[in-house]
């Protein structure tokens, strides 16, 4: 193994974001293990690494993961909305009950689209911080 294999380019590494401190602060890593089932019927321990802010002690988030999570939920809700519209208005004839079911379905989909709260908060605080720094400069 050469020295070049051990060098990590820090510019490519994404730093986690603290929604409470509104910055990329220093962090400490905490490892937790939880059991997973394998294909042989046994179990193995999977290690999960989470960054925690040194200043406030809160869990930090990687913004790329937050973006993927939020957009995946939005796309899934959009597809479910289209499917729900097809189900309510093309499969059944329009009546009071189908419109009521459609409205209830839309309400549930809006709630589901708001479900990744921590990811949405991390993205909104990052956007707010960027906007604030542009105004101050």
C-alpha cells in the first residue's frame, strides 16, 4: 500500500450541517450497532456512524442525503397523487364519496410529503444561512 492510497482529499468530503448552530461545526462521531438478519437465517451487527455537534450536542445531517430524502418523498407522493386521481375519477364514477375519498387522500399525501422533518429543517436552515451570509457580505 503506497502513501497515495492513504491520502484523503478533504475538499471532496461533505461536512455535516448543524441545524441548531446554523453552520458546519466541529463534530464527534458516535457509533451504534444494531442486529441485522442475513440470508443464512443468522444475524450480524451493523455499525451506524452519526455525527454530533460539539457545540450543542445535536445530531448533524449531510445535506446531500437530506436532499435525496426530501426529493424521493416528494416524487413518491406525486406518483401516488396521480395514481389516486386515476383511481378516484376514472375507475369509479364521480360521486360525493369519491370526491371525499379524493380529498382525504390528498390530505394524507400532504402529511406524508411533510414527513422528513429533520431533513427539511436542515435544508431550510442551510438555505437561510446562505441567504443571511449573502446579505451581510
